C-alpha cells in the first residue's frame, strides 16, 4: 500500500490569516506575522520567543541592524526593530524584559522607543547595554567581541540581502556574521572564516566556502541549499531588510533547521528552485504584509508532512519491465481521449512537456493518462512540488532513499507501473476504493481534488470512470 502527502486546492485554503495564526488543514502549517509597520512585525514575530531578554536595532537603517544577528542569536534574545517614533510602552508593560541590548550608536538609534527603554531599565534596575562603534563595520566587530563566536560567515555590509539570507545557515551552524566592505581587502581579526556570501562583486576577497548566485535570490537559494532540507522556512521580501531581519526571531525560536528565504515583490510564484526547496519543509512562516499573494497561496497549497500509520514499505527499484499482464484500474488505454496538448497545459516543473510520454506509458500499462496526471496534480502540483527527486506521483511516500529515481521519466514510469502491478489495487472496483487505497486513508478532500483535475482534463466526472 502506498501512502502519500496531499496538496489541497488553494480555494480550500482561502481562510483569512492573522498574525501568529496557523492554517489548520492538511496543507503545510503556515503562520503569518505581520504588523501595521516594521516595528510591529518584529514584535509579533518575537512572540515566538519565550526569552525575557531583548535586542533593539534600527528598523530604518540596516547598517548596524544586521549586526544585531550576533547578539540576538548568541544570547537567544527577542529582536525588536524600532523607528524614532515607535511606541514600545505596551510591549514593555506586557513583556517586562530583564536584559536589554541596543545595537547601534545614538546617531542611528534614538527617539521615543529608546527613551522608553532607558526609563524602564532605570526604574526597574534592569541591565541595559549599548553596543556600537564608529561606523557599521566597527559596530559589527563590537558585537562579535561581545559574543563567543570564533567562526563566522562573511557578507558585504554595503547591502543587506546576502547577510539576511545567511541567518538560517549561520544560526544552525552556530556561527557569527562578519560584515565587510566587499570592495576592499579585510582582516579576519583572528576569526575563522567558514563562508563568504555572494559573488566577487559583493565580496572580492575569498574566505571559506563561497555561496553565491546570479542575483540576491539565487544567492539566497545557494545559501539555503548549503543548510540542507529545512524543518521550517521563513519567507520575506528581499527588496527591503526589516521583515527579513525579523525572521531571526523565527530562526532562533525554532532551534531546528529554519531557512530564511527571500522573494521579490514582483514575483507571481516561486521559481522552480524555490518551490522545490520550500516544499521539503514541515512548516512555513511568512513575514510582513507585502508578500505577493501568489507566493502566499502557493505556500498554503504545499503538502503537509504527516506522520503516517506504521506501514513497512516495500523496496522499489526502478527497472524497465514488460507491461503488466493484467491492467488493474481502467479497462481501456485512454477512455477519456485526452490529448498530449491537454496534459502539457497543466504539467509543471520537470514534468513540463511530458504529455505524450505519459500517454505512451499509460498505453503500455493500460491505464488512463488523465487519471495518472490527475494523481500528479493532487500529489505534487502536476510535478511542480516534487519532494526530493523525480517522483511526481509520490510512490512510497516521496521520501528520500525510498522513492527517488534517476530521471523524471523513470519516476513517471514507476508511478504508473505501481498502479498497474501493485496487488493492493486488485480489489478496487470503483474510484472511491481506488482513491482510499492510493491515499492510505479515507479523505473526501483528496477525492474531490482528483475529480476536479480529472474533470478539467476530460470534461467527465471521475466517479463515472469504471475501474476494474
């Protein structure tokens, strides 16, 4: 029997989200942290932390704010971003911090919030410490001195995207962040350099392993690929720094691998590389109120990693075999008469353009190609959200080591062959029984999803399809 993770129709996931709420469904658990401004977004994301220590940094200028990573990550504090007119009175009253760091000098970090923090610390005998230097690079070095970080990743301090993308990896490795003027040689100052983030145009001097791409978004993906398969993703805009820096609260609070993913405000959807990476996560956190709606809907439609009932999987090794002697599901090769062009119109990612290939394999194994592609739609978004590699029908849960195939063609054939030859389907006399066996448990939502896709491809209700 084959168990899998399903993708729900986005229309089923259109419930209004609010800050800190979690989508309750069989989709990937998704939380949105968004306030009326950048300061409130950082405060809402800091609710993930149970620490009573806080780090205050500027929400208007990234120059010193990026270095707040070192303090917040080392001391496991909440990170709060403020502007000159930010009112922290309610935050202070509710949270009553017992240790306060301010990163940045008085010229860059002053105003109402700082006055409120200073007054609170004085009245309540709370330790408060301002960490700053002459300029962003000296401030950065002062934050590193304040911590015990001996190994660091290096990013260009003239801009913010590469540094922000690195926080998930650095936090996971327990490394600090060193900012440099990338156009000039720098002194490692006795620190061990593990990574350089960005290409030579960003940081000219080599040091450690260089992680880079053609732009800030592909560099971000290169950094996250180095982190590996994430437990969580924290998604924010890469066009500005505050919301992405607020993701540090999510990264620190989760303790497990949490990738900081940045997207462009003009993106309609994830790139294929971003989608393939994001779908491997168990949960998603969205920072800020300006993320593209297409990105939000795409994340909500990704499958949840569900703990399945204990079933011992059979070992499956792909080998091109002769067609099954007895078809299991449908009585004719292509009862719907679906065309390759119709299938190609919905196939995505590595399955793009494989319509005729799927029809040929369906003929070989005497299956309905429209049903095969409908299953791909419900399982992996027609191939777009392939977890691990080359398994669009999620054979054997779509888990590494159990269900990877050398090519997308091999994975497609394995999926169709699985239905044609797996004895679990021998007693499936109707679509209800087939869907229950394929999924591994009863789900009206999964059946409706298959029916929607099948109907859009063929104009026929899937419940009218006669199975064996």
